[in-house]
């Protein structure tokens, strides 16, 4: 992972916010992150960090959606944009 999960106050605050947002205990959330997992907001599931693309403006450098979900969304968006049926 790009940065240590524990350390500064800001990192702990991000961990607490993430756990609260997913409605799970903080220790369970930290265990998932330390195990190399990340929450994909599109498919609503924990995925291995290796399945996420990069995003230079995010603190950890990873996108918030897994690559498979990003591709699926991009295809659906192009279909809607062109007005073709799925």
C-alpha cells in the first residue's frame, strides 16, 4: 500500500470516517485495509487493492472504484451517450 495505515491524526480520522460510512467497527475496517482490501463504491464489495487503478489526486493514489466497475460504467455511459440500446 502507498502509505502506512496508522500514524498521523489525519490518517486515523480517515479510517474512522471510512468505517462510519460503511457502518462497520473501526477495528474490522482497519483489519480489511491492512489485509490489502479496499471498498469499491460501485460494486459495493471489498476488493484486493491490486484491482484498483491509479488516481493522482487521491491521498492514497488509488481510484475509488475497481477497474472492472470503471470499465462497466464507461461502457454503459458510452451507450447512453450514443443512444444505443444495451
